[in-house]
C-alpha cells in the first residue's frame, strides 16, 4: 500500500513567551521552541539546537549519516526527515544479496546503452530497438521542450531515462516510500536511482522491490492535507511530459491564459510534483474569480521556500473553500494570497512557520483588515498560518480586529475528518 502523504506533522508545539518590546526581531531561536523533542533527534540524524529566523520562516540544520541538510522552512524540514528515513530503507534493501545480484545483472549491458543515450541522445535513440523508439515518439513533446530551450526543472530525470522506462520504476518506489520522486535531495535521488536501475535492467522486478519495503518504514509520522488517491496516481503513473500536459489542460479549463501557464511552467524551481499539486488545488476552486492571479503570483517564485509557500497556501485555500466557507474571489495583497468568501469575509492563508510581531506583520495585517469590499464596506478578517503566532503577535492582531488561526493544516485536517 502506498504511503504518500504531504502535510505537516500533527504534534503540539510549545509557545515562546514574547518580550515586552513593541516589535520582535529574533535572529535565532531554540529548535525546542518550534519543534517537539521527538523531531530533534532520530536514528541517524540530529537537528542543530539553534534555528535561524528569516522573516517568518525557520531555517534548520539537520546532520545525518547521509549528509548535512539545510531546510529553509517547516514544510521542507518535515520532508527532509522523511527523506532521511527513506534513504535508510533504500540502503537496507540495497545491502541485500538478492538486490546485489540484480544490480550486477543490470550493470552488464544497460549501463552502456543508457550511457550512450545520455551522452548522445539524438543519435543513440535512432539506433534503439523499434519498441523503445516507439516510447521515444510518445514523449516527443518532452524532446521539443528540452531541445527548444524550454527550462527543465533540476528535479527531473533526463529525457533518455524517461524514454527507457527508468523513471517509471523510480516514481513507483518514491510513491511507496511516501517521498517526492523529483526531490532535490541528492542523497535520496542517488538511492532511488540505484534501485530503479536494478528494476529497469536486472532480474529484480519493481514489484519485488516494493515488497521489500517495510509496511511501517518511518518513525516520523506525517499527518495533514494528504494527497487524494487520484493525485497520488496522477503523479506516480504519468511521465513529466504527460503530467505537464494534464496540468496545462486543467489550467486552460480554469480560464488561465496560455501566457500565464507558460510563465508558471518556466519557473523551474517547482518540481513536477509540486507544480501539479498547486494546479490541483486551484482546480478544486474552479469558478472562483482570480485564479489566474494566483498562477501569475506563483510564477514569481525564485527559491524552493517560495515554491513551497505558494503550493501549500493554495492547498489550504482549497480545503477551506470546500469544507468551511466557499470563496467567490481570490485577491493578492503584498504577495499574500487571500480569499473573499461568499458571505463577505476576507481570509488569508499563509505558509509561515512562526509569525512574530514585526513592522512587516503589522503592515500586512493592517492592509488585510482595511481591504475594501465592493461598496466600500470592510470585511471581517481572518489570518490562518500553517505554523504559529508569538503571544505578542496574537495579542496585537486581535486588538486590530484580525482573528488569528494557528496550526491551519492540522485544523483543516480535523475539519475534513
């Protein structure tokens, strides 16, 4: 059974007492203030006791037997812990005798063929067997993207590896482990590639590899806004080319112009899975005014923390729209996505780890509070964040007339149940 889930770890987080200062400006805080003890140390990994603050995001240092990682927000931190435990499982499988035999068989011939294709993709593909070349024709649009200069995200396999079926095996392995097959974690990619290569060219089938994965592989439990079975299958069963085709069709059906879609898919900071999840969230808000604006805003992402922000914020908006109050319009205030509900509320959803009371926070809150509805009326304002508010920030927001909602993912997940 696949165990793919995206979301936040549903564990209580202790609050940090605010100082008496009017504004807060922390540079570092204790990791124990923002994460429970169970997430600060595990089998083969430890978290640095100090966390750097960058605006409203936490930057961690995670040291493991497989390298040192620097996730730049809570969501990326949780993904990193999941990746580390997945690496441990993959290495255990790779150490088995049956895997060693299969990998040795795979290395006898396919490694040369794959090597040639990677080095000389056009000439080598012409010399491939007919059935393999037919697969290449099916992914012709992907070749056009690569050779016409359309940006390819750094998370994807090369075109030849997709054509040869290598990437199919890797996506299945990643889905079973509950990790992103297009992860930027190079240590995890290396282990996924090793097992996928054995399944692609050796005597070990992908089903036999999947059977070696323990039913309960992880000590870091993940809960929250899980993938629907449809989205899990969509990401697992489709090549990057086909996934992009489906995503483009969905955006077109939502009324998003081609120029906006092009800008979004040219933002190579999004992994194919993350881009598809963002599109799916917008799809679940079909009929809401302003969806094109969200695509345009998401296309401005330059760093992975930005891509995570827009993906997760879209997911929270979509769940609220479907389970709490439907939106009639999305608006964007200082790059903050918010929705106006059909009953006249302004609801902002922010993928923030810890909201301190800073001049920026005050300015954003005041602008959200004063946002005019048609006719000049002021909307009741709700501010939902995936993380938490400092006590001072919570106090100031309430005094300003904004209602703060911390731990938005856990709360929305509770409502969904």
